[in-house]
C-alpha cells in the first residue's frame, strides 16, 4: 500500500490525525520541508517569508504603520468622478526617501479633481507615509492634499546621495497628494546586498530576518528570511517581494538566487540586466534547429525559386554598405546610379530580408519578439537573433549573394523630385563593404585603400575607384537635399553625449573616447530616414488601422524653461513654439569663442524632448502620427530588422501590402489594431530598458576607468568642465573629454564653501553661498567668488564606491579657470581624431592576438552569443549618456533615425 502525506497549516487537524496509523500522514508544511526536503534552502526561506506575511496580516491588534488601501470599486468611482487621480509612481533617483511623482500623460485640469490646478508637471507624493506602501513603477491612485499642505521640489544638490534631514530650499509649491490605493503592482526581481555584519546584528540576527538593501535606491529595504546572512556578505542577491502589509514598515520577500560578489564585473553587468528586466539566455537547441545551415560542408545557396520571385540587382546596380569598422550585422546597403543620359537618378536602399528566414510564430520569432531589440553594453552585445542570421546569412556582407527588401526611387536629376518609387524583394551582391572613415576619406579626395580593389590592376582599379567615388558623391548630394527638405519643415539637429569605452584584451577600460562626427554619418542616416518614411506611407495607406508606425510627440513647452533661461543668460533668445522655430533658434545660438555653448544648448533641448514611441495607426488620430524631431508626417522603422523586432513587423506589413496591391491575400491574417498596439507597448518598454542598460553599462565602465587611478596624482583625473546649470549649493557641469555630466558642489555638508585664491585654485573655507539665475557666489574670508553659466572650470574626478549601490563619479572644483588655456588646448576634432585612431590601432592589435587563439568549433562560430568586444563594439556600440530621443539625431552604429 502506498503511503500518503497530507500537509496542512491547521494545527487542530494535525493534532487529531497525526497519531492515526492508516497509511495517511498529516503534518504541517514546516515539518514536511524539514523531514522531506531539508536541503532545499530556498523553499525553507520562501515558507518563512510567507508565514511572516500571513502572521502580520492576521494580527489585527498590531499597530498600523500605514492606512489601508481603499477598495477597488471606491477607487474606480473616485477616478471617474474626478476626486482621485490615477498614474504611475515615479520615485526620485536622488531623493528616494522623500520625493516621488505621479506621472500620467492624461494628467490635466480637464480630467481630474484638481479644479483649476495645473497638473502638467505631475503630482508630488512627499515622504514614505504618503506613499503608502507603493513601490516605484506601481500604478496608483492619489488624492490631492489641501493646498496648504502642498510642497515644492528640493532645489539643492545632494552630496553623496545622503538626503539631509534639515529643510532644503524648495521650488514653488506644486500639487501634492497621498496614495489611497494601488491598481496594479509592478513588482519585479530586485538585486539587493546584505547590510554589514554590525548592522545585521541589530536586526535580531538569531531569527535570521534581515533587511536587505536594494541596488536601486528608489526601492525600499526588503525583509527576507535566510540562514545564509554571513555567507552572502558582500554578494549581490536577487529577491522578490511577496507582500507589504499595513502593519509593516517594509515589504516581505524571499531570495531567488545569488549573482556573485559585489564589485566584480560579471556581477555588476548581470545586475544591470536584471534591474532592467532584460532576460537574454543563450538561444536554445530547439530554436537553433530552425536556422538555415551555412557551413563549409553544406554552404548556403540562393534558392532557384527565389530567383524567379525577386528582382535581381546583382549585375545592374553598384551596391555598397557604409557601416562602423568591423561591423558584423550589416542591415542596410545603398545604390545610386544615373539614368536617361543623366536626366534621372535612381536611389536604392536595400535592407536585409530577415523575415524570409524567420517564420512568424516560430520559436525564433517568439524569442526575437520577447527581446524586441539587440542589447548593446559597453563590452558586449546580446543579439536579438542567432549569429547564423545576424552575422551571416542576413548580414549584407560584401561579395556574397543575399536576399533583401528594397525601396528604389526614380528622381529628377536636377530637382531630385520623386517620379516614382518601387518596393519589393530583391537579390543583391554588395560590391564594397565600406566603413565610415574610409568612405569619408574617399569623399575628401584623400588617398585611401579600398580592400576590394587591392588585387586589381592599376587601370581597372582606377576605373572602379572612380565609379565608387562618383556614387558616393551622388549619394552625398541626394542626402544634403533630403536634409534640407526636412530642415525647411523644422527638423531638429540635437546633441547627445556619445563616448566609447576603449578596452584591452582583458576587458579593462584604457580610455573613454568621444565620437567623431562625419558628414557620411548624416548621409547614410538621411537615406535610412527617407526609406523609413516612404515605407510608413505605404503600410499606412494599405492598413490604416493596423500598421506599426513611430511618432514623436511635441514636448511640453514648460520643459524648455531651463533651456530658455540658460540661453538667455548668454544673450540667445530661444523660440520653442514650433520645431521650426526651435531649430532656427538653436542654429543662431552660436558663440564663436566657445563651440561647447551651442552643443550644451542642444543637449538641453534634447533632454526636454518627449520620447519617440511605436503605435498602431488604429490607436491614434492621424494628426498624432507626426514625428516632431524629424519633421515628418508619418514615420516607421524598416531599415534595421537584424536588431529591431519592430522592423521585422514592418517588413511583414510591407510584404502584405504588396500582396494586396497585386490582388492576392496576405499569407497570414494580419494582427488586429489591439494586438499591434499591445506589441508596440511591449517594444517601447524593451527599448527603454535597452537604453537604460546601455547608459548604466557606460557609467559602470566610466567608473572602472577611473577606479585604478589616483585622483591626486594621475593627470587623467583632472579635466576641463563647463557649467550648464546653477543649483542652490553647487553647479552642474559637462566634461566633454569623457562625456561625463554631474554635480560640482560649492558648499559641502559641513557648511564650508569653495573659496578661490588669486591664482584660481580653490579650497574649502567657512562662508556662505548665494544663488542667482545665471550664477552662484561664495563668500569667505578670502572674498567673494563667482561661478557663471558657461564658465570653464577645472575639476578633479574620483570614484565613490558603495557596497550596496552602483559606483558613481565625483567631481570637485580645483580651479575656477579652464584646465588648459585657449592657446594650448587642442582642437576638439583633432583630439577626437587622434583618440579614434588610437582605438583603431589597439583594436587591430587585439584582433591580431585573437587570431592566434584556439579556433572555435563550427557550432560556436555559428550559434554563440556575441559577448566579447570586437572592433564594432569598441568603436560604435556604446551610445550616449544624455537623456535623448535616439531617433532624432544622426546615427552611427544604428544608421536609422
């Protein structure tokens, strides 16, 4: 007879039936775990966490730390009546203990109970009590407090993330409220660190109930049960929140897994991925079995049936690509040629036909949809597609046959007006795989070696080189025309902070290199923008209620206040009423003595921008389709299907549109408006996560760069900085050499102020500080010192490490004068050029060393994730640190807008 074990939390049932000898054993859950699964530590800790939460919930006599949340039906009625406000809780990164805001695009005085109050800047929730157990990211319901209890945002900088207990200066009061209910918990996995042993001792260590500290400062401490507190000291651990009762100051949770020791590179990288909900495991064997094979034994060949269905461009067009040096996943190629004795031009944009290889609904397709994008970090990337596609069969490499989706325009050679446009599937063979620097050198008339021509005779080489240069010149002319068209419509040229991490073979950072802009970057970007725009028009006309487009809403005018005030201090008026007015104002705001002024103003304009998002055409009125940054009436993403799932969706829509145009039905039923909109929101969320992870990764490597350097003796820790914002106790500066932005304090926690000596050097003295709109002054026994907007000062950069959170860069002023005088300062373009050349040289050396390492197996070559740095990642994959809409600037690594 088989014995049966019944588990229960009913003590009476255990007492009544546990002594019976009938083959049925009744025991508690705790006894079951201890007797049957003694080694399953995670289960024991989870049980302990749940038991504690239930005990707190049942203990009605315990003191309430928070008010109870209102019932769902009350919240719903209050929202409808306008008494309550619904939105997403956004906790301040810098004042996580006190400041949180309710953000919702729909917040206005029309649909809330705010009366005549302006809620365009959101609602402030001050203090943890008013937050009422809501966690950053939760969808909450808020009730406004009486106007007498409204508060303003703190305006002082926080030194070392240490929120002060005294009252800081505040901006004018803004609508302030308290959370009365939570509509949706958006809890996720959190990375935490255990407190130091001495702090843990005070947390009733015998019970092993520990308050762990989340890596993200916006998340409250979490109470977990564990028997491994000593073992996990200095480690990062993943935990989940189980509950947060009104009788508890902190939420209850349980540990999930251990990441590794804090401070180690792999641990910190995995922390960044988890904190941004990025899950990128190696592609499974089942997914890889869906892939086509291309090996020496079984080389891939063009399918004869495809040759019949596609337009063959191999012998009639000069097709070439222009990408970052060492690029593996070549999404796009270009062609341009003269027709009708020079009266016409044909421009072609040819994009990798990824959807030919990936069936909609397949496992690979589902994985690509889940990832939504390729994730670029400072030292690696995680591909959206397996390498056999992204780096081989879908990549439009030089000298091999490839499938493409093409858009070709017939243009008037003089006016460049469009006569007709053709869309369709093609077969191409790229003749040249150029990199940006080589293409620019050819356009500049410099001597440059084209690898594809190296083995030809001099006469044939000169002829082909002349053909290539002529094509590049025609392409540049067309791109300038396209840009001028968009400029007349109000297209914005914005500015971001773009740096690359230069790594040695052990992945140690050896330099931080700013990007060097080239005209060819903009040439390629304009062609991609043009293709994206025309494809958007095509799929919108074919499917007016279920096409995937991309819009860029106009920013709220109040967000431009810092830009307007800062420019005014320099004598530049900024008109923000339209994108055209803003673009013209920025073009005029040029200081001939300091080019960084215009760059900073464009960065501020970028920060004020709303974010471009994907949407379904059936979810928005047509007048909301407009792309503010690009000045286009409709726009989508078509040109990068290897690394963006949105482009794969658009490729399928374009294919369906062409089928409908030919009078046939699409191969598969189209997604509904609701399904497209849900997918658009998913992709938007993943894109935001990718940008955050990229920025965090770059910040991590910036800290690693300065970690081993003594700030007191290493000259690389001293740099020139320009002031771009004034705060109550300091200034915000931008260090162009390293692409770093951050605070510089002129008053410290001890009350001392920066005093400037006659030679410009600075030291701390007792004194006072006073803030003005365009400058800040400090007064001490040495006199009064002034720091103005756009002043260049010298700062010393150091790293502040904490066991529980991410390392941060600290900048302190050491002189109120520029780091280098104007006479000795190297021109920025020349300095960047030398830095880029040095990166190229070191990267090539690393590749030579890599060639001497053991060769990978065929499976590893075909299917591995791209993890180690290559020339592509070294030069182009680390993007900007500024908050910016990546779609409104010329792209390098990502060549579309």
